C-alpha cells in the first residue's frame, strides 16, 4: 500500500535524523530525535492507507470509495503529542546542561564526566 | 513386593508443597520461636517423610493440570527409585534440621538459612516425583538455585561467594544441556508414541521404540550426551566435580545434606531414571568411563586432601562415580549396585559430614594436619565415625560392603563376558576402592594416634600429619583450661550438644542394620528402586534382589580382599602417596579448577572489553551501537525471511503527496546543513509543516491540526532557548561525516526495506473495519454506535476520549509532567535542593520568566488534543 516512493521518503528521513543524532552539538541531537519521531509517525499513518475520506460523520460520504483508518490516526495523534513533550523536555535539558557545564558539545561533556 | 495401589495426588503434592509453604513462613516463625525454628524445620521434614511414606505401597503416576494448552502437566510418578531418594531426602532432612538446632546456634541470618534449606528439600522432593519433562527441569533448576543460596550462606566470605557462583554456573549450565536433551526427547516422542508428549513415564514404557526413533533421527548420541552432561554436572562427575569441594564453604549440615541425600543424588537419580530409556552399549561405555574415572580421581584427591571436609567432598565425587558406573552396566547387577549404593552412600556420608561438623565445632579446626587422637574427648562421635568410615571403605559387616561387592561382581561379569579391554573395568574398580580404604583410614586419624587440636593449644605436633598411629602420650586428661597456654588441657574440647549427636548416631545404627540385614533394604525400597532402574514401568517382576555375606570364594570376594590388602599396605606409605598426588596437582594444567578459573576469568575479561567499547559514556557511541545494531539485525532478518516486497507505487500516492514528502526530505537535508541554530530551527519547522500538509492529503485532519499546533509551540520554544545557547560550533570533519553517513545510509536502508516488507502483505484490518462499521460507514444501515453513544461524529476523537479515555488521560499527565519538569529545570538552578519554587529567588539572569513561558506552553499543549476533541463532541 505504501509503495516505493513513501519507503524512500521514510528511509531518507530516518537517515537524515540518524546523521543529526550523531552530531556533537546537543541541539542538533535534539533535532535529530525530532526528525526521527516525525518520520515514525508518518510511517504509521501510511500503514493506515492514504486513499479515502476522513473518518468523520457523513463528511463527503456521497460517492466516496473508502475511509482512512481511524485507529491509526488515533494512535498517531497520541504519538505526536508525546514526541512534542519529549522534544520540549530534551530542549530544556539542553539549556540546563549549558548552564551547568558551559557547553553543549557532547564530546566535551563526555570528557568532563 | 506387589505394589499396585495408585498414588494419592493430594498427599504427594502436600509432601512437596509442605517444605515450600514452611519456607515462606520461616521468617515469621523465627520471630516467634527464635532458633528453635530448626526443630520446626525438622517437624516439617518429618511431615514430608510421613507423607512420602504413606505412598510407600503405591506405584504409578497421577496428573495435576499445569499448562494444558502446551500439554505440560505436573505429573507425579511414584516408583521405587523416586521413593528411595524421596525417603532419603526427607529422612536425612529430619536429622539435618535437628543437627542445625545445635550447629547453627548464634549464627547469622538464620531465617534465610532455614527458608533456603526447606525450599531446597521441597525442590528435591519435587524433582524425584516429577515425571513430566518440563516439571522435572523446573525442579532440577530449583535445586540449583536454592543450593546457591545455601552454599553462599556466609555471604561476607569471599570463598563462599566464589563457591556459590561456581556451583551455580556449573550445575545451571549442566541444566541447560539437560533441557536441550529433554526437548530432543520431546521432539522424537511423536515418532515413537504417536503424539509428542512431555510424559516421561510413557517414554520409559516404550523404551525400545524411543531408542529406535532416536537412532532413526540420529539423535541418540546427542541426547545421551546432553542428558549425561546435565546429570554429570549435578552429580559432580570428573571433570565437572570442581564445584563440589568448594561447596563445603556452606555450613556443615548443608554439606551433609548436599553430599548425601540431595543435590548430587539428583544427578545419579537422573541416571537411574533414564536408564530404562537409554540403556545401550553406548550408554554402558560412556557411563562406565565417566563413573570409573570419577571414582579413581575422586579417591586420589581425597587421599591428598588435608581439610577433612574436602576429603569427604572428594570422596563423595568418588562414590557418585561408583553409582554412575553401577547404573552404567547393562546387567541387572549394575542396577542393583546403583540403587543400593544410593542408600548406603547417603547413610554413611551424612554421618561422616555430621561428625566432621562436630569435630570442627568442638576442636576448632577441620584440618587433618592439626587434629588427632580425639577419641577420648569425643567417644560417641568417634564410635559413629568408626562405623561410618568402615562402611565407606567397604569393609564387612557394614552396608557399604554389599554395594561395593555388587560393583565388583558386575565388573567381573562384564569383563568375563566381553574380555580383552573390558578387564580394565574390574582393575580400575579395585584400584579406586583401595584408595577408598586409604582415605577412610585418613579420616579416622582424627580420632586415632597422638592427641592434637587447636583448642588444646598444642601445636607442637603440627608438623606431623597424624600418621604415626600408636603413639599415645595420654598427657591430656581433661583438667584445666585449654586456652590458658599450658600443654594439653582437654577443656578446650567439650562434648557436642544432644541435637548434634542424634543424626550421626541414627545414621550409624542404620549403617549397621543394613550391613547385617541387607534384605531389609533389598527386599524393600532398594529392591523396588532397582526394578525402576532396570525395567520399564509396569513390567517389574516385583521381586527385588537379595545379597548376603559371601560364603564361598567368588571372584568378587577375591577382589575385595585385594582391595583391603592393597589399601592396608598403603597405610604405612600413606604420606608418600599423598605427596605424589599433591605433586601432580601442583601443576596447574592437571587440575580442573585451572580450566574453570581460566574460562570464568576469560569470560569476565571479554565482557569487560565489550563493555569498554560499547559503553564509553559518549552519546555517539551508544547511538552508533544501538542504531547500527538495529539496522544490521533488521536487514539480516529481512534477508533471512525473504519477504515479498511491494515494489509498486501504491494506492493514494498522488503528485501532491509526492511533492510534499519530497519537500519534507529536502527541508530535513537543509536542517542537517544549516549553518546556524536559528536557520536549523526554521527549516525543522518546515519539515513539520510539510508533514502536516501530508496529513491533510492523507485525509487525517485531526493529525494535521495537532501537528500544526505542536510545530508552532516547538518553534517558539526552540527560538526562546536557542537565543541563550552559544551560536553554533562543531564543524564536521570529513572522516567522521563519512562514517556517520555510512551508518545513516544503513539505517535508512533498513527502514526502507522494513517499510516495504511490513506493508506489503495487507492483513485483514479487522479493528479498522469494525470501527468503521460502528461509526456507520460500512453497512447499509448506519449503526450509529459512535455517533449516538460516543456523542460525536469524528471517529478519531471518539476513540480518544471515549474508547481509550484512560490512555488519553495518561497522555495528558505526561505532558503535565513535562511542563512541571521544564519549570523545575529552568527555575530551580540556584536553589540547591529546595523543593518549592515559591521559595525561589530568581537569579536575575532571565531564567525565571523563561521558565514561566515554558510552563504556559506546556499547559497549552495539554489542552491541545483535548480541546479540539471537545469541540467536535459538542
């Protein structure tokens, strides 16, 4: 259902996210986590199918061929909010780390331990 | 012996469960009755003994359902062999618990000790009655676990910890071999019995068919090896005997228990149990080699030992070798040897260990080189030791004589039948037994000869090893204080308390009775044990067997005479024998410990090296290993499964979706290349916005709304924080970029393949269909479950606030917790341990307002999904 195009897109997003996670700059690590989280959500949504109408009431029911999967959407909605929480927390943690150590370089932080 | 009554499941379960139940209650009981809990333990053991005894006339199995879905049952099987070992375990248990009442006086951690000891006894009882392969394995490992706790009882002693770990590693590793063997038996049972089963009794009944099926599949030798290694590890056969001498770090009553009636007996019990199933020339050859090697090596090591408990431990290994060899012979005599020696060895070995405990307790040492001539101080103990040691040496008229005679007969018959190389068997048996005579004598030097003990403060004779029998100085006549410094005052050695004497005396009496009237045992439970080890269940003739003192000159009698003669001849040159063995042992490669320690140290080093590489404390390393590991495993898994990849464009993929997702990828690439934090944050937002658009195109309006809201909040939060961080640094060096690039591509490839593979075979979307039906989408008539009962037309919202409302509540709490943590992290910096933000005096560097903002945003986010759900509902 997903097809090659979306698989390529997801693969590319994961690869870019991974590259960011491996950087020295903690802010970039946070970005990387955010990108990977977004990509994962995208993956789940594509598993539910893209064709069809939104699963809402009688909305566009006339002549519709199908309905997208409401279950996947409900799950991903939760996932979006939680990944927001994670990212926000990681970001503030980054700020706190900078205050404590005067750097956001993972390499220097690791050496300081 | 006609024993056809069916066993009673309730009574058997009670016999097994009683010790476990008591183990749970021990801590409470200890608070009530203190150290007398030992006698409660003895009463429990007596209860189990009585319950086992109530099944004495029964034969057969009872089944209690356990995991019926997998055909696993708590199948309890009663026959002579299980009765024999169960009676020994509970009977010796009574004596050991009684002995503990004296021995453990004033020792630490008694509740734990008695709880472990009771659980250990229960596991042993469960093991011998279990006739379901899985139940058998579970009880098997339970004995390993509980004995670990018992051996390591003195947990502050490094030696005890080492010993406990050693026994655990070896017996549990052996148990894994056993498990593999049992599973192989299970897998083959389908061929032989019609249906796969864990029922050991059924397999024993069809031993011939099982053997044929095993051979057909080429599994006979593997099963023999796997089961053999398991049983050999437990019964301390060479070269897996190394845990046994160390196990004497346990309190002495535990050693007595482990070495006589339990633990090691579990191993030989398994040999006896499997004998009707696996008996074959291969079985005979391997068990004879194993048993006779163990018998000889154990006896030599016992001769070389200085510690009296070590002597007994090696002697245990040696006698278990004798039992293993006995069960190894295919002849009837072999099974008779094994079954009878299980009893005899338990009786004299438990007595000897308890004696050793008394000596160590009263004389303050357990080194043969420091002790001697204690017969006048401990007369009753000396008498018991004399009887038990004579039995161990296999001299008439004690019980050990009969089983050793049976071994000699079996060995002679085997050699006379097979000829040639088979003559090595009786020769080795005689040789090992001669050394047995020698170390039995060494044990008795505790009580013979010159009177020495640390408590006598008489260290003059330390150099001598107590082999100069006959020198009786008689200087110590029992006056004055042993520790006051004078020569040889006997008060250092007091008589042991009564509870410590009961056990040894009862056992010594048993040794004499069985020795004089072997028919009592062989016509009874030992006879039935022999039948269980010789015949298939139900095919037993019910006659037992009989032994008597020889009245004519049989080969076995000659062999016995040679044994005693050689043993006695070695007594005068005993020290030279001992030094020769010690000289060999002084070379590392000659000891099994050398290999054990090498293997354990090697594993520890390897583990340390791996940890040092994987866990460096640097984020990069962790991320690399985790992501790389995930990617490699996923790719390997897909390669192995060879999935059907959906190489098509797919439904619903329009030009718009392709464009939007390409934009998302391009912006993500721009994030990677961003020259500053601000630029990066802005393009990251573009990624999020593109994904929101994607959700709109994918007909998921709720997701799009949430995504937009979240992206806006994140953008604000990022910009606020980034303002306070250093601008940008960390230029990427090329080599590192290339390495990370490779890893990223690997992860990307793994995701690519996973996406294709996981979405290709569309499963029946049952939940989705059902949900849509409930919402009135599928059927002809709208059911209206969602609209009427859920009170909303948006299925996603109804799912969130009705179907999984609790989950959504949890999600809201997570966001709330994040908000609180954000505030705490931002505002509490200078507080140093204070808990309430109200007390905070903001440090004036702008953290406080920042934190306030973050809090507000967190709350907004909390409202996010809820508010628009509510809106739709309304």
